[in-house]
C-alpha cells in the first residue's frame, strides 16, 4: 500500500476549484506511479481541511500538512506549487526526508520544453526525449552517482585494473535507451542543449 499526499495551491480558490484540481492531480499521480511499474494499492491522504478552527492561522495549516506529509510514501505537487509558500515548504521537506516526489511543471506542455527543464526532470527520475529525434523508442535517463562505491563485476575490474568486488566509485551520468533496446552512456550535442522540443516519456 502506497500513501499519496497531494500538495496544491489553495489560497484564493473556492472549494470547488480546489477539489477539481485535486481530483485531476490524484488521477495523474496514480497513472505516474503505475507507469513506474509500481503495482501497490494507492491510498490518498486527506489533506484538504474543511473543518478549520476559527482561530487557525496560516502556520496551523502547514503544521497539519507536514504531520500528514510525514506519513506519505509519494507526494504529488500540482501545477503552480512553486508559487505557493506552503507547497514550497512541503516540497523541501519531502525531498530532504526522502519521500518520492512528483512535480507538475507549467512548462511541461505538449509543444516541448528546453534542455535545462528536461535535465531537472531527469534528475527527479523522469525519462526524457526529443521530438526531433528520428529513432523510435529513444529516451534518456539520469543515473545517480555512487560516491561510496559499488562492488565492480569482472568486466569492470579487468577494464580498470581492479579486483573483482573492489568498490568502484562513479559520478552521475546520462544514459540513453537506443533504437535496438540496448543502453549507452550519452552526452548531449549543442543542438540537444539548445533545442526546445524536449518531452517527457511516459
């Protein structure tokens, strides 16, 4: 069972507007979790406070939200979250305390995004690709570093003059899924860096 927390801007919005955005966010988040290959059931945490004490101040809301956030496995940040003070606090807490984060960016429209935004998304676990690429099935992923090292296999050990099982330290890198289904280290070209047709691969 995965517990899902929805973070969304609420200030100045009606209950109907909040619930409409929330419903869409829940469905999008569930689809994202399923796409990532997670078959667990999903429980949505009720973080929309309707029975609020008359004396409640803004800090009361964020305190209650963080209490609920602490029980979450995944948190979805709805569009506009980066402009809302409470959402930004929730985002920082989720990242700092290792809760899986899904962020909806205003720039993620079908016409594409720039490489800077695409790279930021890749660092958060999203697969990215360019619409301008000719090959089908191509996409790029961000591979995290192994600063403490991982045991190297025989092939790596022979290549680097190490012993099999020695700790192999690795910096982060980009990897591409090629047309034939194999994988390779990848470095963007100047055209890739300046392109505005980057898209998210579901």
